[in-house]
């Protein structure tokens, strides 16, 4: 309507890993695609930082975690399978990060003399002050000698210093979706907080082979020959997708040509509808039809 060029930042579409995976799935290299299993291991510290203490800890103030964290995953499943989604069913809950699990001796803030702080994997002092990770939210001073005091001040005044069991968070810490696509292709997606690792894992089952990958590499096994072929890909910046999305965006603006973009609004609508339907399914305990 306004003749504007808009790109949705579904960066996984631009990652060489997923581009190659889609190419193989659609080329017949493993026969007909029958089913896909996809895992997003958030990582326990990442979960505590972003979805318990952080900006997206409350779905009523922001958006459900299935969209805040996993809209990329629903989108990449739809994009790779290359068929319309039909139905979705979801389960999940906030099982661990709430006050019923606050250990005896815990305090409102980790730096308030919490008796179990030293052994707690979610300790704000441990994560931010001792390990010095996930600091991009703290607007650190240029003078590194001031970092320690700056971090401690932030832990006294922001949510990042609060106990993970005493927040106003409501985002599920485990979430499972079963999705049916056209031609009876099925996919299962699992978003998990309690992992020691990050990096998406994908298994594609075809009639003549399968593919198993972890965003660093994947292996295709051909059932007909028994041959295994491995591809290795870069993993920085969402598998290299960040930089390629920016490059395509600049090119599309420079040439005033939106067709150069892979993740347009039109292309991204369906995965958002999948996310809304998944959340409704989870809350109402029913299978949802996905209607475009």
C-alpha cells in the first residue's frame, strides 16, 4: 500500500546450513520427506537471562515464548518442508522457575546474602559478576576497571539481580508442538530450557534416507547405498544468517526490489499464525486448525 520494502528478521532462512538442508530435502536426496524432528535447546543460563529475568519474562507484557524465542523455528520448519501447515497441537508449562522451588535460605536478590548462592547455577553473581557473561544488557563503561562495581550496582537495581524463583515470570520453560503439514508430513518441535548446550538440532526422515544435524554440521545417510555424506557449516551469527540477511536487505533497498528478500511479510505470516495457534492449543488443550 505504501510502496515500502520490509524484511522480517527470520535469519535462519539466510543461514547456509538451513539453505543446504532445504535444498537436500526438496531435491529428493532422501526420497519423500515423511517427518521432521526439531529441537531448540535454549540453554539453562540463556533461559534465566532472557525469559525469567529479562525483557521477555512475562508474556502479558511482551509476547508468548513460542513467538519471542521460537518464531524462527516454526518459520524454518515451514520453509524447509515447503508445504502449507494444517494443524498444530502444543503442550508446555512453567514447571521450575517459580516461588515453590525457591530453596530455603534464598533471598529476593542473589547479593542479599542468599545462603545457597555459591551453588546455584542461576546465581546472578555467578553469571554476571564472576563469569562476566551476558553483559550486553548492562551498558558497560569503557574503563574495564569499573566493570565490577558497575555490574554489582545493576544487580542491586535491576531484575537481572533478582532470584529466578521470585520473579513475575510466566513463560513456559518447556514447550512441545506437533504439526501436520499438507500431504500428511508431520513435524515435532521442542523448545527446552534445561540444557547444558545451545544450537538447534534437526532430524529429517525421508523414504530413502535421513539427515541429522546440529547447525555446525549434518550427515545425510542414503538408505539405498548406505553412503553417509557430511556437510560442515559456519555457526556464528545464527549460522551465518545475520550477515546474509543484512546484505540482502541492503541490496533490496539499493535496487528497490523486494523480490531479493527471502523473508518478506507475506512469507512470514504463516509461521506467526502457527505460533498463535500453538499458544491457543497449549492453553485450551485442543488441536488447532491453521487457517491462512
